[in-house]
């Protein structure tokens, strides 16, 4: 004689986290029992006349799905990752569409189902068990075993054991008992199901509740000792008895739903409420809850805990109240179209608007963070002054060429993919360009920011005071760049993975200075703006523009562009600098070149179309490409230097050559040149033009060449040649000097010891 099996749960005993054992030891004549920890499932025994002896379902080592009838109990099992389904076709019970292995069975005679999964990922579907066909069925047991299984129960009262690995269990109608087992499992209640017991056991488990798609649900979540009780209090009421579950995810569906958490849930479960369509009201518990409004004008109240209040594209205008804890309002814009978002203070609250597409408004209170994701499109997201005491901003542009502007607090602004423009505004912000060619801007009055360009060719833009003089410095800081203003209101920018730094001094007599070590880190672009500015580059290829005013520009190392622009500017090359482009533009501009302090330089100057080409052809050669400058001021400094200018420079630039120490040789062009010999024995040839030659110590040879020249030996034993033109020669020095006036009507200041000849008029 076999036994008809009836199962029920003893709710007074048990704990989560243990696998069941079956059968349990039992006293003779007592009903069989299934143990899960200390919780007991009791099977009532009813004798069935004429049935065979009890049989335990065997699972052959290499079979797929096996099934048989044991008395009136239908048994089916798998030894691998097989689907198992039970249906009734033509009044006959079917396992995977076929008769059981023991032969045909009438659906109406089956009193119990026992389903065993294999070690793989089984799909067990009992939704085809129709109570109208299985009229005698009272007991259902499923043990999914190991593997990532999917189990769908019957419309009756089932006991479902998930087993090891990640299972998804949909109990179906009836008062079911689910033991999820090991790993991270999901237990699902759908609208129309009954009141269930859900035991998560080990792993990070989730209970998913899906409300009515048409009607308004009224859901509550409360503590129940160390367990959680979930209720629907309207429509067809039900309750879920939940234990050992980490998260409860509730989807309201249609209607104006209400969700109400309660205090005490924080150590037991995390709540996620999604309202669906309708004007929903969601109240969290005291844990870290997630409230998602979906369509309609929703009210979200986080209560205590670090809550997340979510608006998704297509949702309505919502009220969002974080309440106690550190709460975040998250806004997710259109994935395809450009959003235009604004954030403004509204008294003690925050007003968030989308002003294009489908406009909406969020009324935000008692929330600490606002996270806005632009997603697709060329989005505009803008904060405002006055937000710092109310909320912290985090903007992400997502895909597209986005424009992000922070508020006056410490904001995080991330451009995402695309060529973005990011402005930190007030406060100490993080500007993160991410992928694309981004521009990250600091404006006068902003705070000390962190700036990360990331992938792409990125530019950091700094705009100084419009009225006052800024003092800016740029220095390497390991693999990063440190930018400082050292006067006015000092600040610092910590710059990484950015290719260009564009600094605009604006008004005032600004000082902007780079340094050595910047070349591998960033390229500099300085603009002085209005005022008499001082600009110094780094050791890379920099662009230095003076702007309006009398500016001093030094390229420093690297191949630079020095652009004087309006005003009387001085653009300087120092020994060790690179080959530069020099543009004076409007005003009377000077190009200053300072040679080696110790070695002899060899310089040449030639016309190059409408420009001037200046070269050093020895030591470390370099070249200057000069235009729109009025004077080339060369200081050869130490060593025996040679500076030779070619004819044709008269209408391009005036020359001023200073030999410095050493025995120097200087040759002028056809313009009005100035030569200063220095203390060595120098040789100077003015060539054409009205030149000025000064010996300044040493036994010099001064030849004015053609033109009305001025020659001054400065008191040494010098030799003078006036050349053609009406020259003025000063040979006084109480030493024997030789003066050859040459052609022209020359005037000579000479001593009695001097030898003066050829068309000279001695005037002393």
C-alpha cells in the first residue's frame, strides 16, 4: 500500500541558509517529514487501497528526464540541464508533452507532483497544471537542484526548493512556500498570485512584486519580528512572509499606486519601488531605498537612509523629498534627443526643469545630491548660484557634444562621449572631459578645481579678471600640471590628461609664466588681453599673444609663436630657446635675441619675402621667422661672435647689434643700424644706411659704409672708416687712432695724436 502525501509548513520553527533533507528519520507509523533547518514540512499519510509499495524516484546516471507514477503521485526528474513541463492533454497527464515512463495517467487521478531538477540550468514550467483538469491534485513539490534554474509553479499551493546557483522562481497562484537556496536568487509574485512564504537563504536574494497593470495598488511593507511582511491592502489583498532576502523590488503597474515602507526595515531588506503609469505615492523605509516614479506626477518620500529618487525620460513632474539621510535625486534624459536642463534654487528647495522636448519640473527638497545623465544628444545642463547650501550637483553629458555648467558648490561634471564644453562655475569642482575633444573652463571667481581631459584632444581654458592684474603660474606636478593664481583670490587647478592650456589674462597688467618640464604634459597658449602683460612660455611649442598694451613676451624653450598684437611689444629669445615664429603686429615692436654667455655665436639676418629670417648657424642652430616688427635687438653676450645681415632689410626691420664681451664681427644691412661693440676688439661694418657704430672699449675697427653714419670709438685704439656719406666720427680717447673719412663731408672729433685723412673736417 502506498501513501497519498499532503504537505504543510510548520511556521513556528526554522531558519534560512540550509538545504533540506528528505526523508527524515521518523518513528514507525508517523507521517514522512521534510526538514529545512529547524522548520518542519509535515506530510500527512493517507492509505490508498490497491497501490504498490512506496517507490523513491530514481535518477539514472545518464538519463535526461525520467518520469513515473508512484501510486497517485506523478514523479519527474532530470540529471542535466533539461526542461521539464507538466500539462494535461485530452485528460491525460503529460511530461514534456509525452506520457510518463510508466504509461498513460489520467490527470484527474494525480494527487501529488514531485519534480526534481538536474545539476544544470533547468527550466521547470508547471503553469500548464490546470486545477480544472488535475481535480485531485493537492500537493506539489519542486527541487530544482544545482544550476541557474527557472521555475514556474502551479496555480495550487506549491513547495519549491531553488537549490544551488542563481534561480528565478515564479510560484504562481496559491499559497506557496519558496526556499531559494544558495547564491543570488529572484522570487517573483505576479498580480493574481496568492499569499506566499519566501525564504531567501544564502546569497543576495530579491523578491519581485508586479502589481496590477490597470488598477491602483496599495502596498505596505512592515517588520514582523526578524522577518518582513509585505501586504496589498486593496483589490484582492494578499501578504508575503519574507525572510533572508536582501532586496524587495515592487512594480506598481498601472493606476495611482501607493507604496508605504516603515521604520525598522533597514537591517532586514532594501526597498525599490517603481510606480509605473499613474500618479503614484511612494514612501520608503529607514534603509537605502530606491523610488522610481515612471509615468505620471509622482510623490517620492525617502524617509531615513541613503535613498535614490529616480526620474526617467518620459516621466512626469514629480515631488521628491529625500528626508533624513544622504539622498540622491537621479534624472535620466533622452537617449536620442538633446535635453535642455536647468537647476535653480527655489527658496529652501531646488527646482529642476527641462525646458525643451516634453518639459517637466521636479520640486526637490531635503536631498543632498542631484545626479543628471544627459544620455544621447547634444545636451545642455546648467546649474546656478545659490545651490551650494541646498544640493551637490553631478552632471554627465553622455553621448553627444554637451554643454555642462555647475553651480556654486563642489560639483562633478563629466562630459561623456563627444566634444563637450564644461564650466565649473563657483566652488571646488571636478571637470571630467572623458572621450572626445573637450574644453573645460575656469572663469574668474571660480574655485580650485580638478580637471581631467581623458581621451581625445582636450583644452583647459582659464579666464582671468576683466579689470585687475592676474599673476598666473604653470608648473609640472609629477605626471600632472599645477596651475596657480598667486594674487587676488588665489586658486589652484589640478590638471591631468589634457593636451592644451589656454589662459586669457583679460584686463590688467597680467603675469603668466610657464616652466620647464611642461612639454610632455601640455601645450600652452597665453593671451595677455588688455594691459601691459608679461608672458613666459614653457619648454614646449607655445602660443603667446600679448593683446592690447605694451607687452613683454618670452618664448622660453621649444618652438613657440610670440604674437605681440596691438601696442609696443618686446618679444625675447634667450640662449637655449627653440626656433620661433615672431609677429609684432600693430605698434612699435622689438625682437630681442640674447646669445650664449660663454661661446661665440654666428648669426645671420636676411629678408624672406615680406618677412625676416634670423638664424644661428653654429652651436645649437635655431631660426626666427619674424614679421611686423620694427627692431631686431641682438645681444651676442660672451664669446667671439659674428652677426651678418644681408641687404634688403631696410623696409622690414631696423638692426641693433651688441657684440658683448669678446672679439666680435658685425655687418649691417641697408637700413639704419645700431652697433655696440663691447669690451673686445670688434669689427663693425654698417653697410648702407645711416648707421650708428659704438666701440665701447677694445681696439675696434668701425666702418660706416655708405650713408651718413655716426662712429664712436669710446676711447680705445680704434680704426675708423667713414665710407660714403656725411659721417660724424668721434675719435677722442688720448690714444693714437686712425680715421679715414672716405667720400662725403665728414666731421671728426679727434685728438692731436690721431691720424686723420681723406675729406675730414676736424671740429675740435
